């Protein structure tokens, strides 16, 4: 049977978000079957370079075929993006003009490639992106305590009936297939089917737990910013609220000079912003795109740009910090320094 291909989501918005330029260097951290990567290479050629990463070895094989025409300017690495910094150091691939994350799974993985990602296809409970990883969905479903299972389903699936589902799972163990698990969740929930299948949230939760999706995303965003050159773009597409929250909060935090709690009268965090939000609002697919590719319906794209602070500005702040301790119109020295530093940063970002 012909396997359905993956249609890249928000394709033109990604190319625009990355501000792809001729001869630019880009990293696609979730290269999948190479849909976005092909568009990036097309726009950046001649001279463009792309490093494509995917944790799933079969995705890398698909990308290799798709990007064959650009084999001289493409480097494809089968690894987890959590190792982004190390990968770039190993291959000397930095600084770059743009980094893309198109999170989650491809249609090929979801449409039943035998690894049990979907409740719509019967398969063993595996759900590993990387087949060399030890932990499988079966381990979680069949060995975790009721409490731990319920916590996973609640936290990563945002499922209100997590305790009930976990109780049913424990009672029915061992559970070895996706159809079996989906049936148990349906029985546990009992309510009539709504817009989404009752097992959707439970499957999402177990997949996230198997692949440590949230921890990996939390860990990689800062690495990505550090690899961007001045005005380099960070583009992230997420497909559920947990991922989007991490991305949104990260971008907001990194676009502020002070991240002290609002109740703190004087800044003590010494945080300086590294990003500028390109689009304040999240970008979503058009109704036409959703009609053409229903999988895109939950996509949310966020874009930020790297700002770099010239060495002389740091020197200026350092000089201010070395001022003798004094009171100026009731202001403490640190408050004065902080205010000056903020003004300076604001002026400086205007110049970019
Ligand atoms: C939505 S698909 C990307 C599709 C791709 N943009 C395209 O146009 O073909 C997401 C891909 O990210 C990969 N992935 C998910 N988490 C990953 C991680 N932590 N490290 C590396 N790859 C990951 C999946 O294996 C999958 O191939």
C-alpha cells in the first residue's frame, strides 16, 4: 500500500519567518521527510547550507531521498535535537541564519508505520522515535504504578479523567497493542464521543513521556539561541498547548532585560535579552490550508530574532557597575545602573 506523504505545515510562513536568504546557513532540527528543508534550500541556493536533524532514522532516509538534489549543501544527522550544541560543534556548523523546529510527529509516523503512535492503527505499544532507546510505551503502560500513570496522563495529556483511565489500565494489564489500549480508555471514559477520539489525550501523554518531549524542548531552545548569528531567526511550530506554552514563555523571557518577579523593587537577575519577538501574535494556518491539510489545524508558529549586544555595550555596563556605592536622589546604585542599562539596551535595539 502506498504510504501517505507528509505535507509541510505553514510552508511559506516558515520560509518568511526564517527570512531565508541566498547563501544562508540553516538548521532544521526536525527534518522529517524534508518538506520544509527543501523549501529552505531552494530559497537559499546557490550557496545555501542546511543541517537537518531527526531522531528517527527512517525520517533521515526519507529526507536523504527528498533532498538529493542538494546533497552537496546538506548534512543530515540522525540524533535527538537535545544534542544540538554538540552536533554543531562537531561539524563546525555555527553561527547560523535560522533554526527551525516543526515539533511532534510526521503524518508518516502517525499514519501507522507500525510503531504504535496512533490509536487508529493496530500495532505494538512502542512509540519510540529512536528505536535504540530502551523505554517503550509498553514499559510505561505495563509497569508504572497507577499514580505515576495517572500523573503522566494528566500532565502530558491534560486529561481530566486521568485517575479513572489509570485505574482501568492497571486492571486490564498486560496491554500490548494500540487497539487494546484505545478500547480500555474508551471504556474508562464512558461518555459519548465528542470531536476528538477519547484516547487522543492518553496517547499524546504516553508518547511525550516515552520520548521526553517536554524536557528536550526545554533544554534545546537556549542552545538554539546561542547558535544564531546576529539577526538570525528562531522559528517554532507546535501542535499542542504544552509545547506552545514552553516556546511562548521562553521567547517572552528571552526578549526581556529583567525577569525579576514584578513585586521585586530592584532588579537582581542581571538578565539581558537575547531575542526580539518578530510576530507578537502566534501565526496559525489559513482556513484554506486546514481544508487542504487537516493535520495543520492545531499548528501554532512563533518567530523570534537574535539580538546581539556589541562588546562595547557590555563594557559600558561593566563601567557603571564599578561605580562607588552611593545614593542618588534616593535611588540605590544598582537601580540606577539597571535603569541606565535598560535605556542603553532599548536605544541599541532601535539601531538594529
Ligand atoms: C512534524 S515532523 C517534521 C516534518 C518536516 N518539517 C517536513 O516538512 O517533512 C516532526 C519530526 O520531528 C522529529 N522529532 C521529534 N522530536 C525530535 C527530537 N527530540 N529530536 C529530533 N527529532 C525529533 C520526528 O521524528 C519527526 O520526523
